[in-house]
C-alpha cells in the first residue's frame, strides 16, 4: 500500500448471520476473519451471543487475545436465546440503540453472509454514510459469490440513477479478508457536496430517531 494514506482502524464492527449457512466456507471465512483481525491487533464489535457466524468470528478474535464487545438487545438475553457473548457485553433496550452504539464505537464495518438483519445493518450504515452522519469505511466479504447478486443490484440502481456513482463508492467488497481490511484502511470518504451541508445533532434524542427517519 505504498503511497496510499492508511486510516487507523482499532475496532471493526462485523455484521453477520446468527446461522452458519449452507456452505462450510462461510464458517471458515468467519473464523479466518477473526484470525486476521487478531493478528492485525484490531478489536471486534458485534451483535453479541455465540450463534452462527457471529459466534465463529467472535471466538476467533478472542482466541487471538483481542477485545470482543457484544452489543445486544435485552430481549435476546431472555432464556439465553442467543448464547453467551464471547467477551464484554452491553445490553440495550432496542435494535435502534444497538445500531447507533455500533456506529459510534467502531472505526469500520464488515458484513459477512447473513440474512435480513445483516442486510438491514449493512444498508443502514451505508445510508448514514451517504447522509454524512459518519465517514467510516464499509465493506462486504464476498465469500463464494454470496454477495454477487446484491452487488449487481446496487450497480443496477446506479445505472437507473437511483444511486449516484459517488455514493456507490461507499460500499467496498473483496473476497479475501486481508484484502478487505487493506481496502478499508485505504478508503477515502467522498461526501456529496449537498449532503455534506447537513448538520446532525449529537444529542441522544436525535440519534435515537435515526433509524425511523432515514430510509433512502
């Protein structure tokens, strides 16, 4: 990465499935990502618990002696629904509070294969970046082409002029964990001139409303 300015990333938030998926490659990739984060001395923020890919990546990070923080809605902890978080755990009241805390405490975001929850978290972070609420890099780890359809759809939306070419650059992708982390570190945020004029209040009352009001 000679000649490229590298941003300092200390904590990465990983969005991924609470299931393991059909392909064992997804599990292997989650463990490998955790290993890569550990070797690079990057701490993990995630959704808590030990189910599916969430458990794989958090276990791997902890095994490499990096800090793991699980942010989990209290409703999920009833009857041990998602299992014990690997590391420190913060309980929150709502899904929205969880996502805002993830945004605030992380330096970058990675999505592994997952379902509706993973996609919601991924696109919420993308839309918040587009609206200049944060300027942190966001990437998907495209294991065995899992995100091919999604990336094609995003490119289609660009062609149909619903997503600008500038906004398209917000979403990074790679098939190898080390390559993706390198891309996140090299990411340079390009704010839309019009949207960069938006001023978001730092008050908690405003932040709690983000998920309800920002739907692009």
